[in-house]
C-alpha cells in the first residue's frame, strides 16, 4: 500500500526522493511494503554492488539486510526526519508513518538510524 499522493522526484539531498502532492497529517501510515531479505552471506555480496546503497539492516541482530519494495528504499535520510519506519520481521514488511504534519510538495525523509531523533553519524556524508 502506497498512498496515491506520493511521488518520486529529484531531491536537493541528492538523487531522487519521495514527495507528497497533498498535505498529510501526523501519524498517517503512508506506505506498507514487502521486503526481500538477504542472509549475512548474501549481504557480503551485496556490499560489492550499487544495490547496497538501498538496503536496510534486518533481523533482531541486524546480521541480515533487506531491500524494501515500493518506494521505501528511495526515502532520503534526514536527522530531523518527518517520517519513521517500522520493520515487521515475522511478516516481512516495512511501514512508513509520518511523525509530524507534512506540507504539500515536501520531501518525506526517514532517519537511517531507525529513530527519528538519533543524531549518530551515518556512513555517508549528508548535504547541509
């Protein structure tokens, strides 16, 4: 499930991002998408490919990774994210929910640290 008001467009953060064509209230589930899970051994192979830039650590010990289908792997990082993601390890889904009201045309971002308030440096340089 992806809200039909979401769209992919070029992002000032680099590459592409996810935007909204309408305002969205805080606490709204905007996407629920299945994931493809890769073992720790497969993860090592993925680290050598471009696909590795789009994976999420997966599982209770974060040894595996997943590629989220839908738009989820295209949400850009922001330390002050306006969305949060939740992982369902049993049913193999990820859910994106807004953490505050979103304006029309605004880019939707998640904190790659899995917590909207976590300021731990990520593995790549972010644009200011």
